């Protein structure tokens, strides 16, 4: 593998790690203590997607009803 290919691969992996951390911190924030960052690290991709969908549904409901979404 060429050095440039390796550098691109490492950059892509670094971006994936940053995106995952961002997603996990958001989940922990939305859960308001119901899920810690450390617990979120142990979630599978399917579990993260399910929780993310629940958060989205609740956010959409809050917007439609005018209720606060803290």
C-alpha cells in the first residue's frame, strides 16, 4: 500500500472515530443521565440506531406539540 493510501486510510479512520464520539456524546446528552458516555461506548450500532430513532421521534413530537425538549 502506498504511503498516500495509508494516510488517507488513517484520516478516514480518524474521522469515523470523531463521528462515533460525537454520536455517543449526543446520545448521552439526550438521555440526561439515563445513559452515560461509558455505557454508550458498549452499545452496538443497532442499539445506537434504535436509541437515535427514539430521540428523533420524541424531538419531532415535542416540536409538533410545542412542548419543551430539554
